[in-house]
């Protein structure tokens, strides 16, 4: 491959994230202006975290449908096969709900921390055939947020000793472009593992750190650092480009099936997509105790 061919093929994938970064920065500025001149609440700007969430919700409401029209690998097929009692982490305003088959789902719990996205989430749930079996929850995926919300919803019993949840209440847990932004990802993923029934399935579609040591590209890995320094996590609601989510998932517990494949491994935003099946074994508890030690 000549230098010109390489530039023509690789440069677009290296600079494409800059478009989304600029758009997200624009929505952040517009959010600040709205708070000052429309809401007339300038003191709200002192709560920067809240402003960032509002900005990201504004970005998603404007662009979420377009950003969800295509997904890497067999993501749509994996979601369509979901059945039973489902936990959907970070459903946004519900653009992906149309990829599920409501006839196969007994109950779908959506954990979405952005309050501004909930009206659209509820509308899309009704539009896609979910009625009484859809349960929106205003919470994140981290256990200190998710566990109380599940308890409030009535699906989860919490022990009197301080809040550990009963293991194994969900048949499936779906993580679609969300683990990049959760606080304390290793702890959060282990908590999700504990909420999955033995034999239950976890559906994964997550962007990760570029695997430059194996099938990725060093320049793409470097650009992840550059975009991070330019403010990607700040403007994108805490989204991290450099997470080793695949490793966190593998270390969360014991799996009967662990099938994750890289898609776009040479891109700045490569994905891992696939499904994990939790092991049918009493060894899970001993494994968890060993990890703690």
C-alpha cells in the first residue's frame, strides 16, 4: 500500500471522532446559554456534573437516533434474541428498544441516569410494544445507584446488613455503549455479574482501548490519548476511550461462554461485540471470595 493509499484509507477513521467531539462541545455551550437565558438559573452552573449530564442528554436527543441506526457486528441480532427478565443498562431515550422482540420479554428494566432522556425513553417503549412490562429507572449502573433503584422497583430484596443484593435476578443484561462511562468499571461489572442468573446471558457492544499490541494500530491508540486530552470524557458525559472493558468482563466471574470479537480494531473507536454466559456452578462464590482476598 502506498503512502497516499494509506492516508486515504486510514485518515478518515482517525479524524472522524473529532466531528462528534465538536458537536458535543457545541451542545455543551448551548446548554450553558439555555441555563442562563432560558431557565434563568445561572447558579446551576456551579454544579458542573449536572450541567454535563444535561449537555449530553441534549446531544443524545438530537443525534441519538442517527447514532443508533447502525451498530457493529451482530449487535441487533443479539438484542433481538433477548428473552425473560432483562436489565438494559443506559437505554438513553430508547432508540435501541426497537431491536428487542417484546413478545419474548417478560419484563425489561431500563437503568438510565439522565433525567432529560426519560420522557423519550417512555414514549419509545410504548411505541415499540412495551407497556406494563417496561420499567424505567432513574439510576446508573454502579451498584450504589442501581441496587437501590432495583429495590424500589420491587424486583430486588436487599439484606438488612447493608445492602448486598440477592444474586441472580436477571435472565439477560444488555450493555450497549455504556460501560465506557460508568464510574469504577471493574466494581460495576462485577456487580452486574452478581445480578445475572447462573446460565444467564450478558449482551455486549462496547468501544474499548485500541488493541495496538495485537490486531490494532499504534497511531489509533495514540489518537485515543489525544482525544482524551482534548476533552472527550468531559463533553461526552464521562465516556472513556481507553478502557480495557474486555479484561474487566473476563475477570468479573466464571463464564461458560465468553465470545467477544473486535470490530474495527484499527480504528480510534474499536468495539468488542458478543455474548457471555454465566457459569452454572457453586464455584462462583468461592471465586468471588478469592478475588476479594
